[in-house]
């Protein structure tokens, strides 16, 4: 297959022949071209003398299709935030990763893949969770982000990103995919303020944020589901990802965005609440245990012929049907949160709450502890709450397979 340089040379030769034909039609025969002298020069060897050329020849070849669009710019700096590592289950939809990068930090894996595609871009990676205590590491005064793309999978992270970008006046392109469905929203889009507006120049004008549409975090219902829990088809993620890239281009360049009359969506920017604290769902000290602790509790109940521990599995029924710890009871998270009091254990043995990765179990265990406190009364808790001991397993069933039972299915 011919490379770009050969194709460009052929195109130029064809263009020259057309010009020569036009000159001949005017009656002025040009001097014959020295073919040997012509072939001596290659396109890559021609150094332009014009100081106005701001791109290299390679950049012109790479971005030529985009540059013909008005107001289109070139990529500058990217930042990737992800604390997770690449897993086999990611590869059907997260196409930047491969089998060779399984086990590596996702942010670094994505960086390496992007640099293989375009080595001229600048990429910064943050291998840390996006939470209230890490915002200062990501959103630094030097970062000056022009747009943020939210590809996260948890409502708390989405609200956190919406809150901080709304405060900073940064457009937020938010995409989500579950099962065969997808959603794409652009928040905080700068509004077109007419010249005759009475607004003060210091007023921040932007389109709606996530809280304008969904005022509070939903712990149940479709809005709280994650593709991690309900599954997703890979092509759906690809479609949403491509559309997010398109919206990012429109936001950054202004190309393709209709300039409508100013409509005030969000009101005063000071009305935005403080960023949601993702640490609220984390249990108190001693309320979280390891998978080995659950194994010990099961072994002790067999040795002493005492009552076995209560094991509540908060995964959806379809996942519970794939695999489960023997003796566990399936109470999906949404069902448990509707009325935690109904699901309190009837016996005094310890209660272990598990899920796939140890996230939903934290929420469920906290809800059960709160219901237990409400039932017994705060003045008499002491020994009784210890006897009921509601804890969640760190790392969930993934940790159980790694630390206790290597034959346990990991999906």
C-alpha cells in the first residue's frame, strides 16, 4: 500500500500536469522539466522557508482532514484519571487496553496506547481514585482544563465531577452505558450572552449541571445501576465513546454548536452545594473485614456446632445464580435499601455483607447498622450491636476468590 508521501507526490504530479496543460492552451510552452532533478527531491526532504508554518509536515499529513473544518484546533495536553488496573473483563469494551497490559494501571495503559497512535501529544496520568481528598491533585491551578470527559461508573463520582466542574466553569461531557442502552449529556456548556445583556461581566454563565437535572444522589433505581452490576455490550460503549469525542471537539472548538439566545439555567453559581463526599459510605473502624475473616467465622461455626454466620449477598439475582458462597442469602441492594429493617438478622450471630467488589456491600452494611440502631435505640446499643456485628467484606467476592477459594469463579 502506498504511503502518504507517495500519494501526496502523485497528487502534486497530477496537479502539475493540469497546470502545464492550461499553460499550453494559452500558447506558452514551458521549459521541459528535468525528471531526474524532479525525482531527486522527496516530500519529507523539502523544508519550507515560510516562518508562518506552525506545524511539521507530519502534523499536516495527520490533521489535514480536520484542518479543513473552520475553527478546528490541534490537541494539546490530556490528563487521565483512573485508579484501577486492567482486567480481562475490560477488553471487550475498553479498546485501548490489551491482553499484554492486564494487571497494569489503566491510566498508564491508556497513555501508552495513545502515544502509539500519536507520539506528539502530552499526557499526564493520575493513578488515584477521584474523590474529595484527591481533587487538589487533579484540579491544580496549573491544569487549566478546557473540558472534562466523565467516563466513570458510579453516581457519587459523577456528582463529584459535576460539582467541581460547575464551580470551575469547565464543560463536562458525561457518558454512560448499560446493557444495550447509552446516555450522553453535556453539562456546564458556556452560554451565548447577548451584547445587550444586563449581566455583570463577573457572572459565570453556563448551561445546567447534573444537579439541575438530578438534584440528589439516587441509591436505588435505574440511575444508580452500574454497567459493572448489570452488564453492557461492548459496541454500546464504543458508540457512546465516539459521540463523547465528537461533543468534546464541538465544545473545544465551538464548531457545530448552535448559538441560541441566552437562557439562564442554573441561577447563581453559589447555590451549588459542596461536592458530594464519596467517603460517606465508608463504614466505621471495625465495620469492614477481610475475606479470611469470613472463612474463619464459617470454620468456627462448623467446629463448635454453633449457628453459622449470616451472609447477605447484595448482587442482582442473575449474578447470584452464577456463583455464591455456600449458605449465603441473596438480597439485592435496591431491595435491601427500600426497607433495611425487614432484612435485619433474626439471630445474634455475626452478619457478613458481600457483593462483587466490596462497594455495594458498604452501602448495604451501613443501612443495616442504621436500621439496627433505630430499632434498639441509641441508649442501649453497646453489647447488642456488637452481638449482631454487621460487617462488610473488603474486596467482595473477588477477594474471596483471591484469598480463600481459587476455584471460585471471577467474572
